[in-house]
C-alpha cells in the first residue's frame, strides 16, 4: 500500500510500521477531517498456520471494541472491517511514540511526571474494568505518549471480557510484566494482574530498568516467582520513599497484598503530591490531584468519568489568598467559576448576600445568558480564605460535548432553584 492509495474511504499517507500479522498506516479521514492509524491484517495471518486462530481472535477482539472504549486516555477505535480477504481496524492517531523512549537511564522522566502518567493509566484501566475488560498486555510499548503527561493506552486485542467467553484469548502477555500467579498458571488474568503489570511499567519508568532481568525468558520467570526485586529508589537515588512504596505494593508477589482496586491505586498516587506543599505552591496542582478533587465536589457528583476529564480540559485552576476579589459588581465577564476549596462571600452594594463553599458555582449567568460577549456582574465575590478556584469560559463550555453541557445545565438549574428557594425563605422571615 503506497501513499495516495485508499483503504476503504481512508487515504493512505505513509506506512507507520509492520509486524507478524499486518501493517499500520497513517491515513486521512477526509469526511471527519482527521488523521487516523489503520491496522491492516495480512489475510493469510488470520487464516493459515498454527497461530491463525489466535491472531484472528485477537483481531476480532479489538474490532469488537469499535466505539465502546471512549476515554481520553484510551486509543479510540473508530471503525472496523472484518472480511475473509480484507480486514482492518481504524484507530485514533497519536503522535509521539510510546513510553518505551522514557525507559532508558539517559531519558528518564521526572518522578512526579511518572506518577502523573501512571495515574492516567490507572483511570483508563479502571474505565475499561468497569466495562468488564482486563487488558492483559500492559507494557510501555502499548502506552502511547502525546506530549507532557498526556498518554493513551492501546492494543486491547489481548483483552478478556468477563461477560463474553468469545473474547477469551489464552497465553498472551509479555513475560516481564506478568504476575507470578499468571506465569505459574495458578490464576487467570484479572484486575490484580493488570495492576501488577502497570506497577512494573512504573518501576521501569522510574528506575530505567525492569525489576527482573535475565538472559532468557525462563530466567526472568524464575525471578518473578522466586526472588524479590530491589526498590527503584536503590537504582535511582533520591526517589521519594512514597513512590518506592507504591511501586513495591503494586508488584507484590502475593496478589492479596497489592492494591485491590484501581481506585485504591489511583488514590495512593494522588496522595504523593500532598506531602510536598512547597513544591505544589511553585508548580500548581497535578492533574491527578485535580481529578480526585473534582470527584469529591457536590457540583460534579453526577458527572461520569469522561465528562470529568472534559471539565479538566476546559477549566483553568488557580489559588487565591484571602480578601482577593474574584469578580466585581458591574464588571463585564464571559466566564463562570466553581469553588474547589475554601470560602468566598458574595456581596451587592457592600451587603453580604451569601457565603459559598467548595462545590458551589458563581458567575454562571455569563453562560446562561447566551451572550457571546459575556454579561455584567450583578455581585462582587471575594475570598474569605485560601481558595482553589476553577474558571471556565462560557465559550469553551458551549463548544464542549452535548453530554457535558447537559450536565452543567442541570447543575445550574438546581443551583438557581436552590437560590430562589433561599430568597423566598428570607422574604418570608422579613414579612
């Protein structure tokens, strides 16, 4: 397949790579106006040879997930065609390569960036687990890196689905990332074995080496079952003890001693930032901290995972000292705010109207008024304490997904009703 040729409705730009079962091309989707990656299977690989059934099962697995794994940290599968003579899968194209480039001693990331990346992997795998999926082949080569700490997990072809026996694929996974109970055949793949594999990835990214290394696969397997690895902090001096502890718990030989859920794993990662307040003041909050904080705010209690990440994308976060004016009566503004921490007072003509706490919103009329140029502020909002404030431009919310906008509309409506009820009660007391 050459540049300019077509795969279905997609126009090939160039070949990206090839493997035992097929090739991957960069292509243009002229209808959706986006670049895509297309995995084209060799026909014989899925029909002939001892491994044909195995490869066909993996290909069908991945094809069956088209449109189902919609998460910002999972490579999206847009389309799939599976025919006797021609089979391909159309996927989201992610520039930047895989996490393998950050696994060598000379190219290691800052430990906090590693924790951030692993947290995003945790949330993606938690999302897949909620749909009944166990990935089974977590490794740096299956985690695509875009920029910064933005990643996407790829290659769910080896995944098993606890709901559907048809998707069972046996004897897959990369030995270096396989939990002891898998290599000994003592247990089936599960959430706990994926947690182990991600722990090995985290170790590799922190230390620049795998926890178990050997001259051959059998040597590695023997070590996985029988020896204890040195903590990554012994390989990379200066590593925070809490990161060492997280890695070693994730790769515990005894599955019962690992993190038992993705939420538990993610919470441990988010907690690492709270122990260094001075560093946080300089760098701001991490995505992990912000995501976990969003999940606790009453305003976002009904927001599913995808919409929470969308809120993260369109919002700006900042800390403010006490007695800081956030908005002033009479000013013109096109943004609204959600208080993520602390207290603010709302005043009009120097008279206090209310005090807002974490999870409350203010300035939402700039969005509800449907005025693209914003609206005049009807009150002044001033911080009473140290505050964490989210700012969202009305224009950005209007450009968000329909599901996200509907959730905000519902929350704003509930807020307006509550404030109207409070005002009526005050009038009743005064009359």
